[in-house]
C-alpha cells in the first residue's frame, strides 16, 4: 500500500507492473495498455468515490467545476469508461482505489 498526502492508493505490485514516474502513477494492465493518472486526477477520483458532486470536489480542491469536469473527462478517457460508476468500478478493479481502507462512520 502506498500512502501519499491526502489520498490512499492500493495496488499489488507482484500482480501488475506499477511504478511512480515524476509524481504520476503508471499502471500496466494485462492487455499491455498502460494507464497513467496524475496525482490531481487521483485526488478527484477519490473525492468522487466518496460520493461528492463535481461542485463539491471543486470546492474541496479550490478550483472551478469546469476544471473538475476536465479532470473527470481525462480519467474517463484513460480508463475507457463513460461515467462515474464505470470509473469507480474500473479504478477499483485496477487497484487505484482501495475500498477496504475506507471506514464509514455514522453520525448520530
């Protein structure tokens, strides 16, 4: 498990080729296609995984909604998906997001 400030990434390097290049994470998948997400794209992906809207992600990252939509479009393109649900499923399947590390806390 690799821990970076503000986000958590999990992967299994013995199953997939994973390396960090200039702050970006590159994941080589089994069909020899390489997926590279920037740190910012991973931050956006993690916040979306938490159920935040584009507007809420923009507020959390101090940027515009349009910027977040741009990041999401690049993420969708890189993961070869067309919406948030598909992106979450693919990112989880590839080990970009660790579901088990997230703890849900109910507020009374």
